[in-house]
C-alpha cells in the first residue's frame, strides 16, 4: 500500500498513539529555545501537526509542514491553524524549496529507503541557513526498506543504530550536538527503542 494511503487511513489512530512522546516533546522544546524569535522551521512528514508544529508555533516560530497524506494534513490544519501545510512527498521537494532556521523529521525518514534518507539529508543541509538546526527521531534498528506492520498496516521501514546514524549525519554536513537512544511505549503497543538527534549544519 502506498505511504499516502497508509497515513490517510491511520491519521487519527496515529495521533492517538504517537502525539504524546515525551522524548520528542523535549527535543522540540530544545529546538524552540535555540531558535531566534520568529524563526522558520520546515517539518518533514509533519503528520497531524501535534506535537511539533503546534509547539513551535506556540513559541512564535513560523512552521511549514509537509506531508504526503491529506488525512494527516486535514487534522494538522484544524489543530495548528498558525502553521502552513503543504501536501507533497518531502523526498521530492526541490533543492530551492526554501531557507529555514531549523528542519525537523520525527519518524518520517524511517519510511524511506536508506538511499532516499541520505538524499533528504543532503537537501535538508541545503535548506538550512548556516548554523541551522536539524532535529530527527528514528527507530533504533539496522535495516533498509524492511517489511513491517505499522498500526496493523503493512509498510516498509529503514533504520540505523545510534553510532551509524551519527556517522550518516556527519557524512552529510552536520555536526551532531546530541544523540540518545530511549525507550518509549505508545499506548496499547509494545515498547519501542528510539533515537533522537539534534544536529547543526556545519559552517
């Protein structure tokens, strides 16, 4: 099933199970505090806009959220009216899509192949202003486009172990400021090992 159809189908269920991750919330808060007033943020795979776009707009930052699924975007526009939302496959965004103070990608890169993840990281480095920040969340495992059942729907996912993710970020023009592996248990699902990284575009 194409990613768009998967997430159109799962928008409300996804929000119910994945919008209250305290580790993601903490990293979003950190990014919000690091940015200058009125900074611009590009949220890749923004989903329903909660918590990332919502928290950043509450901090008076300008957020552009991109997602492939209209079902996700419909909820995002209702819940975060201060943000701008664009329906697109973020891996296909043009190199000149815009210039931003920060780029975030929480559990959206993992839906891509490793080759596409690396291409998106190159694009993100180009969208960021010098010294701009990148915040990402990934699932902690090593695999490339492996079959997986997500909220009852078959998808393919990719991931890295923490040292490998750090190395990939550094190879694509980022200085890694922090990276940690944590455990999170979404409501009604098994515990999941996740990686959160904050990086900065190398000068």
